[in-house]
C-alpha cells in the first residue's frame, strides 16, 4: 500500500491533485507569516534586472525614495550634532557664516 494516492491507472507522478480552501488574508498577515529569504547583493540585483521594465522602474523609484529619506535623516542628524558641538564651544551655528561653518568643521575634523 502506498503512502501517496495515485492519479489512477498509469499513476502519473504518484501524487493526487488536492485543492484546499484557505481563508483570505490581508497582505500584512501574509508578509508577517513569511519566512525570511537571505539573498546576496548580486542575487537581488540579478532579480531586479530580470523584472519587466515597468516593475523594474517601480522598484528603482522606491529605492531612490528610500535613499532620499535616509539622506535627509542623516543630514538632520549631522546638523544637530554640529549645532551641539558649536554650542559646547560657545558658538551659535545659526549665526556662523558659510566660511565660519567650514572652518569650524575643518577644526573639528583635525582636532586631537
């Protein structure tokens, strides 16, 4: 006796086609239950290159928007750090000219 039902005479693949009904899930539920797939950078790039043109464009635009948001966050963080460092040295970052700011940053980078 076989553990797997066959498709009938001739056996086919040895597996019977089974249809199951599952409840509909929201996309967030599906994503939350998915396992993590680890890919190398090269594999991700290869997958994106294999997308149809419109999907490739959408993926690249999403990445560009994410990069822009990250850049803005880093700029705000850096500026806050410079304001704090200048205040610690008795300077008002907002009142410094562009040249004074450059000199201040240069001095910070080269101080020991």
